[in-house]
């Protein structure tokens, strides 16, 4: 795929450590909800520092959007993103991604692992096809929940949160365990979409295996 230089149209924080960046969209550019691209910063010393960022806009939008968790202490690409402003440029490289919507099911996300699901849920809502999909979302605290209000609006009671580092009214506390999934997954013959950091992915794969979920029904990606 050819590379594209794309100007930033807007950049803002949507949580204390998550940026939402809207950019220009190259002509005839397409992707599937759930996919990501290798992205670098068009700035001396950073052009070849590619990182995978998920599209959170819809294919039909006339802009591209990325929702990106930043790690200022790492002094890497995401810290450099925090220095950018409108009209600065990113470089769009290859599009990839293992997660795409197949049919109704259960979505399990840890932290920034929710980003492939943002575009999928926005796409389903745009088509009036949210159905009975359910999102189980694990975070450290309430303040870490990405796009909480939007997910509540889209999913209502099918938006399930669990917090590991904070006890808060209306939220489950702890980690996603086998018992927690048994409470919240009502049909093991539906697709189960999973995305999160490697330790969480390892834990989920073991739990889903214990629950005898068919591997063909598990759609996954690590962040």
C-alpha cells in the first residue's frame, strides 16, 4: 500500500491519557470497522517509528479518527503525539487487523483494547443493527473508561464494566474471571470478540477454553 501524509484536523483528550485525533482522509481510502493502520509522525526522526493505531471513525466518514492511549513516561511515539497540534502531519502506512464483525455476540475488552470495537459499534448503530451485542469492559478506574457515555447510549444495560483498582457504586470490582464471564455470557454458541493486553488475552483464552467455547467463535487481537 502507498503511504499517505495526512494533516491533523483536530486533537483532544477524551480521558486523562487517551487522545482522539481526527485527520484528513486520502481519496478512495477504505478500511473495515475493527481494522488498524501503521502510523508514524511526519517529523524529523519519527517518520519510521511506526505504531499500530485503530480506526475509530466509520468507513463512510470524510475524515479518519484514531483513539490512542498515551504513555508519556515512555518518551516514545505516543508521548510525541501529545506535542502535536492541528495541521501537523501523520504518515499512514499499511492497514491490517484480525477483528471484524461477523455476527451478534459478546465483546471483551481491556483498556485500550476497546478501540477496534468503537468503530464496530458505531457502524452497527449507523445501520440500526446493534441487536443484543454486549460489551464487557475491564479498566483500572472509572476515569480510564474510554467513551463511557457513548457506550451507555449505544448499548444500555449491555455495557458491563469491571474495575480492578477502584470500588465504585454500580461497577463490578476485580478482574474478569471465569465466574464473571459465566454471569455475563448467556450463550456460548455466539461469537466472542476479545482484545486487550497480552496478559489479559492469555487469561481470557484459558477461561474460554475451560468454558468449552469453540475456537472458531473467538475473534481476537492483542494490543
